[in-house]
């Protein structure tokens, strides 16, 4: 495939409008919105406005849903092998355009190019998984449930489904959603994050090139209004959401009130428990990578390290390694971490760090004043470490959402039991990891910890697509998780068929409940 060129992209409006406007995708065409209101997409390293998204009008939203509804009958009756073949082609096109996609992510979201590449790659793996839909969507069959009677179940697509995305994984999260949904035979309306829609648009362009028929994938832009339209629309049967708890719980209740299936992956506060017997070097590197990678803006970032016996023996080396990280524009070859998404996010993170220090935590590394040469306007925060953090401090935010910045909190526990209790008291349950060389401790942790994704000497235990992303407690609402078997179940409904084929013989009519003997 010819690499995508952002300048000539059909997803950006042509002409002289500066900044360029991002188009909608309706019925297979990238169209300019008639909306008069826009949201700027800003490069977080420079504050340059790189594009603008329209607040999709009600008529345009209607047209997108109608296009998906119209495309559904033909698409659901397309053989699964043909749908799979489009995914085979799609994965090839994504591979050929990895660098362009990563560049766009770095420009709009800020993460380093290498990290952005990983963002695309983790999404690509879901597309690869969707290539096996024929097996994934298989039903079940029991022969001879009664005389001459067989029962079988088939997994059928739901109809029009929708996805609402967050800013932190602009490629991976759209790819968690629509490839599985459409390969199951559904049609889709996607709303990318208003902060970084470019990767989703490029991915949509590639999906069209791979042969996805017109109307199977549609894209609308906006914020609250378009989200509420998605929740309320009767033609939409299922909603996939990833983002904060505020938005997620609103969407969960509003969309389920109109009878939809909803899956919401939400906020997190991921803890690591470090036992004194842990491998020192590997553990320190894991804490640094998972605490500060992507500037702490991963839903599976490790934001709190609970040291059994206290953090003092670890602090000097932790601070040394964290201080050696290079904070720079994500485009710089040497960058370990880039900026956070917005000036508001930076202000909020800095305030939380200050409140930690004011309430008695020790600020052992303070990255708030960092200035990056040539990128003085960027939303940079250097790695920051607060020690002696207690769970009632605002910076730990037991009841609120995560800090979502390059800030690692260190806590002390007296024992493994005490550490597990600290983690379990937190309302979130996305991920938790233990670092130890004791199998007995690891097994106890695995059994007693209340988190959906558990790492044993693994800092970011995000499952590959043959498993599911299994956040729990306040990190998830719904009952069928993203991708894996549950993902296919979410985007399909079961029809159970009971059939009788036998030679007819004269029988007395019976009005009693049929039973199988
Ligand atoms: P966000 O909730 O602000 O936005 C997510 C989406 O919801 C966006 O498309 C936005 O337009 C929409 N939205 C926001 N507020 C809304 C409202 N009040 N009503 C209707 N729609 C609304 O989230 P974000 O800041 O883009 O993403 C960061 C959050 O996402 C973090 O909390 C992070 O933990 C979470 N996240 C979770 C996972 C996971 O798998 N658990 C993965 C990635 C991100």
C-alpha cells in the first residue's frame, strides 16, 4: 500500500481552511460537516492547533446511523469468510502504514513515536484476531435432545453498534471495538476522542481500502451531545465505551435505559506490591517503565507502589533511574516520555502533587518545573515521586479518578496481607502486580487480590486478544469484556434452534408440557 499522506488525506477537508477540518465518514464517503461549532485538536508538545473536529449535527448523526442500518442486511449475509478476508487485507494495510499512524498519534496525543507504534501494534493484534472469526463465532449443537429432535445455537450479529473512545490510545481502542463488531456481521458508528481523532480517521480510510463496504463503518465527531444521541438512538443495539468513570457511568445508565447492551472500560488506580525478596533490577525497571511510560496516561499505568517493609531501601535507585529519563517531544529520538494531553491536565496533576506534599508526603522527585528546550510551551511534567503516601491523601484519591500523569506514589505496608488490603480497599480493579521471587507469595496475591488483570513480575498485564481485557470493580461496567471470547459474545446474540425431522406416525395430540424421555 502507498503510505497514507496526511496532507492529501481524504479525511481532512481540502481547501485553504486552516486549521484543516476533520471530516465525517457517512455511508462510505468522507464528508465535510455542516456544523458551525468545532473543537480544536492541539499538539500537546507545541500548542499548535493541528486540526478541528466538528460537533456533528443531529441530521448528520441520523445519516450516519441510517447508513449503518441500511448496510446491515447485506453485510450480515456476507459470508464470514469474506468478512475475514477484509480483515486479512486490513491488517496488511495497517502494517504498511504503522509509521504514518504513529506520527499522527505523536502529533495529536504527545506520546513518543516508539510508544505510538506500540499503540497501533496492540490494536493490530485485535484485527489479526478478528481474522479467525469463523471459529470464534461458532455455535453449539446437541444432536437427539429428544426423539428426532436436535438443538443448536448460532451467534448472530446485533445490528448497528457504536463505540465511544478516549484520548490515550487513539489507535488501539478504536481497534478494540469495530474490527470485532463488524467481522461478527454488525455495522458500526464510531466516535473518536475529540482530542486526537486522526488515527481513527486514518484507520477508517484503511478499512475502506481493505474493502469494508459503504456504511459498515461510519464516523461521527463531537462531545456530550453526540454521545447522548448514541445512547438514545433506538437503531443502535450496543455501545462500547472506554474512558473516565464520569462519562462511563453516565453512558452506562443512559444507554442501558434505552435497552442497549453496554460495556464500559473506565478509570483505574493500579498498584504494584513489592516484597523485599523481589529481583531489584528488574523490579526497578518495571516500576519506572509502567509508572512513567506514556507520561503515566495509560489505564494500566502503575501509579502506586506498595513496598512491604517500606520504600526507603528502594528510593535512591528509583529516583536515580527516574531522573535519567528523557522528557522531550515525542518526535525526538531520545524521548522516554512526552507531554500530557492538555494544559488543564498538567495543572490538575501539578495541584495533586502539591496537595500530596502539603498533606505530609515526601516529594522525593519533583518534575513539575521542567522546561523542554524548543518545546517551552508543551505540557511537560518530568517523572515525579511522592513517598510516605497514605490512602486518605487527596493525591492517592481513594474515591476519585486517577492522577493520570507521570507521578509514582510510594506507600508502606507491614506485610503482604496489609499490602493486599490497601489495594483491595481501592474502588478500582483494573490491574495489580506483585514483584517477588516467592511462588507462595505470588500465589497468595493472585488468589486474594481484587483486580481484574493480575501481573506476577509483569508490570502491565494487558492480555493479548485471545484473552479479554478484564478490568473489574469500578474499572468496568457491563458483563461482557472487550475482545477475546467475551468480545465476540458482546457483539452477537444467541439464537437457539430446535428442529424435528422424523418419519411421521399417527399420534394422539398431547397438551402437556413437552418433556424429553
Ligand atoms: P473521557 O471520559 O473524558 O472521554 C472519553 C469519551 O467520552 C470521549 O469520546 C468524550 O468525548 C466522551 N465524554 C467525556 N465526558 C463525557 C460526558 N460527560 N458525557 C458524554 N460523553 C463524554 O476520558 P479521556 O480523558 O479521554 O480518557 C482517559 C480515561 O480513560 C482515564 O480515566 C483512563 O483510565 C480511561 N481509560 C480506561 C481504559 C480501560 O480499558 N479501562 C483504557 C483507556 C483509558
